[in-house]
């Protein structure tokens, strides 16, 4: 069940990605003179994003695993869900610290350098760096990865999230300016609803009500990843 929430978060969240990361997908350099190499480059870009998401999943899943060993898994899940809900009601405007601002500047500098290259490896690297850019949806997915309580399950969660974003992002890269964004604007309101659903499911999971798949008894070790 929790992996399903990751896929849904990626699918619906990609409507937001179309606006935030769509311009970068449209600006990807050509990776050859044939249609096959063009498609390969766009696939490599998305694989790069997913690899970065998986690495984030490993890191945050390891944090969740450490807390689970300490007996805090239930509270981590509840806290993660609560944080997402609070984020929906709090303004997204905040002061970015100097180290974070410098890190973002470094990522953007790397993106600019890679955009001038025309190899599959450079496009893959573009996707990998793109995965490090600040994004509220990625933060929400990382919160879910922590709540899984395991390194591998955290990787699985972030991979599911990444694959959920692929149809939209790959479509933008392949179709380019021909893609119509009308649907994105019509369905934009689904993003908060999807985030709220993920938050509620995380909270229910933490409550450990003994409901199979939806709210398993974590205390008894019946953890559903």
C-alpha cells in the first residue's frame, strides 16, 4: 500500500514537475542524429533522476531504519504524515540558508555546463543533478522513505515515486512543444489532495491499528513495505 502512495504521488506530482522541470526537459541537448539516440537521451535523463531519488531513498530510509531499531518507527510515520499536512497549510516562502543557497547554485552551474554537451552520459548527469534541485514533492517523498523504516524499502519508495513521474517527464522530452499543458492546469488541484492522502496514510500506518496493508500492527512486527 505504501508503495502505491509513492507511485500516485509521482504521477499526480508530475503535473507540477511539468511546470517546474519541463523547461529543462525541453532544453535537453540532442544526443545524436537518429531518432533512436534522441529517445535514448531522454530515457537516460529520466534514469538519472530516478538514480538520484534512489540514493535519497537509501539515505532517508537508513535514517528511518535507525529510528525503527530504537522503537520510534510508529512516531516517525506519524511525524512524517503530520509534517506533510502542516506543509500544505504553511506558505512555501521561506528564507534559504547560505549553505543551501550555495548548494543550489552549484547544482545550477553543473546543469548549465552539461547542457552544452551532446552525449548520453551528460544527459544522464543532467537528470541526476535535476533530482537534487529543491522540490516540495521530493521532500514529501523523502518523508515517506523515512517512514518505511528500512534502507532498501526507502530505495523502493523513492524509485516508485520516480517512475511515477516518468510518463509526464518523458512525454515532455519526446514530444516537446507539441505537448499540450491544458490537462496539467486542470488537474493542478489534485496535487494538494494527493499529498493529503499520502499524509493520512502515513499517519494511519503509524497509529498501528492492526488493519492489514492500511495500518499494520508495527509493534508486532507486521510491517508492510
